[in-house]
């Protein structure tokens, strides 16, 4: 089992709309691929970055499945 992590820094001016789009559109589309078992959508605490930083962690069974998703 592996974690595929995507970290994103979002400008505060668009963060609310971006989070809504992630939850309602993007994450469901990614999960519909069947490549991932589950995901976690996390807000990171950071004192150095401007904006808001998020980590999206997808659990994948093996690296071959992840390669299929990325390609």
C-alpha cells in the first residue's frame, strides 16, 4: 500500500471556491477512476507560506496502479 501525496498552496482569495471545487468535482472524479482506495484532504499548518496549504493523500494498492493513473 502506498500514499500518493499532492501538496497545493492556494491564494486566500480563492481558497473557499477551490475547496468547494475539490470536494464537489475533482475528488469525486479522481475516486471514480477506481485507482485509489481512499483519500484524505488536509489543511497544513505553515508559518512560512502565504495563502493556505493543503495536502491531498490518496491511498493506492501498488505502484502499477499509480502509474496508470498518472499516465
